[in-house]
C-alpha cells in the first residue's frame, strides 16, 4: 500500500479514478472498478483497490493491469520502479522468500536511498557483468537481482542487502528491523566478509574543534579521532571506532602532544597494525587549514606521521555543512580516476590560477567552464590569502564542487613542486595522496625546509560521517 501511496498524484481522487478506469478497460481486469467502493480519502481508497485485486478471478492479471495503468498515467514517477519491483518479485513464485522480501522492500522504500547503491553490489555476479549499474536507482538494482536466472538467485541479493544495511547513510535513517531479520534468516546464503578484508583502506579522521576565541591567539583545540574502513575502489565507508580526548590543547601543544595522544589509544593503535593502506585525514577549521599536521611525531621512532602514511587535510566547515550539494562534488571527484598518458600529463590537470581580488570574483564562472577540473592549486598558501580571495576559494569548494586543493607553504612558482611530484609516475590524480606521501619521505625530517612542505586538501564526498557531531556536548549536528 505504501508504494502505491508513494505516487505523488495518488493523493488526488481524480487520478485514482483514472487509474481504475484504465484498469477496467484492460482485458486483464475488465470491469474491476465496479467492485471497488470509492473513497475520497486516499488510504482507505487504495486499501479497497488492493482488496479488489486480491479478490479478482485472476489476481496476477489484475496486478499487471494496475502496473500498466500507472505506467501509462504516471510514467515518470519514481514510485513506479518500486511497484514494478514488487510485481516482478511476486511473479517469481516460490524461488524467493517473497513475503519476507516484500516487507524489506517496504522498509527500503521509506528511506532516502544512498547516493550510489551500485557500490554495494558484489563483484562478478553472473548476469550483471555486462550491465551498466553505476547510475541505477536502488529499486532498479533490486529488480535486476530479483530477476536473475541462476542456480543461486538469493545469495547475491543477500550480499547486496547486507552491504547496504551497513551503510551509515541508511542506518542513521531507520533501524530496518525487517531487513535485519531477513539477513539473519538467510545468512548462510552469502557468508559475511571479515571485518577487515583485502581490498580495503583504513581511514583515520583526526578532528580539531576550536574552543575559545580564535582572534586572541589563545585558541585551544579539542581532539577527536574516528576511524573507518573503505573499499580501495572508493564508495561509502563504515565506522570502526572513535575516541575523544578530555583535554584541550593550544596549536603549539598539539604539535608536541598530538601524536602521543594518537598512540595512547589502544584500539586505534591495534587498528593501525594492518597490512591494508592507511590514510590520515585531519579535519581542520578554516583558521588553521594549512596546519603542519603531517609533522606530528608518533611512536618510539619519533618520525613524522606524514612519513609513515599519506596525510591530508579537510576543511571542517565543509565537512559539517549539511546543505551543500553533492552532485557536482561527486562528479569532480569521479574525474580523479581518469587515467593519463604519463605523470606529466596527469599533473597538468591541476590548474594554478593566479588569484587576486578582481579575478577571485570570477572564480566560480571560471570553474563552470571546466567541468572536468578536480584539483585546484594555490600559488599562495590558503592561510595567507587575502580574505576576499580565501572566500572565493571556499566558494570553489562549497558551490563549485572542487574536492582537492594543493599548495606549498610558501608563496611562489609551483613548477618545482610539480616537477618533483612527477618523478613518482602517477597514472591518475586519485594517486595524489600516495605521491605526496612519497615526496615527504624524500624531503622530510623533523624540521623540513618550508620550501619543500606541501598541504594536500583531499575531500572525498563518500567519507563524511555526520554522526561525528552527536559526540560533542552542546553541538547540534
């Protein structure tokens, strides 16, 4: 019933009357409207329509007539995909546990689907290899899985639903009890993957929240760490654990004590002992976006953190803003995966516009003509930019969808940096964190020359956890 009520025009009596008239004119359900008591209120009326379909001499034919009527009268309504999925599932008969799955479909219909549900598909499903699933909606993917002709029609469906049910975009909307019961009942059809499987990356997000006025120079920062696992191919991540420090630190104290705090948490320490790749992401306020986070020393070797792992920064304000659009952000992020002929050609995809107050005003228009641009280089460090220019760069991220920024920590010609990075033979801009990591190992040390230090802002739209905010007293997420 909820799927039918999901059609936007189903709330209108005239639309329901048109649907019934179209059904009644069909050879599959001729005259069915005569057995349906009309009701001005949508829910009782839809309930009466479903009762009549169940009581009809051929319920399956009547259901087909309903689907065909909605196909004709509401072709572009997204609810039609859910109705088609339901109809196909019922037509599978006893091959699938239809009753259980209908309840699961009802739950999933009620939530906002994650941005890219295809990321949850298991690899190499027979019958799906040649299908372009990347842009498919959730009901369309479920429809493909339900209608597969295979010796194991249920296994891939269970694996997909399990992965979908672990997505934070889904779990924070609804507890999905029917889905949990279904997965528990059919767990043997698709054995669960281990918590840390080959082909994953550990992502550690180190968040610094300001306490006290920034302009006084006495700002203190509270340290919060959350860590996650993400497939190496990208897509949604899942939280593994989190820690919050009770103590607040000044900026100078953080450089001395921050690394020690990271290794003091046993669970994080154990998580870092992984054969999988690791990326450290510092979530920093705008006021300290150029902070030398990679120089935190850790462990007994006292080597900088940025020599052990790729270290990137993210702007905390962008991370926490729920109103920013994702479409252009995701589009530009996907462009990072495009392969190039060689490392020189790849790094030429970084644009280094010369920005002053006048040119900064046109930055968004300039970006609009460069839809494939994913990485913007700054010839002046972010923290040293004129306030109007800095505001324009923020807008390039917020509204222009730019996911990656890079700059040296001194002003000047970026060509020496680009030449040094090109030595590492990258094939895609997606490899930039690893390239910068290798560069830092070459030029690093406890007190590197500022000429050779670099900030890489790396904003993966799939690695955003809004639930972090709920851990902080007094902060509304």
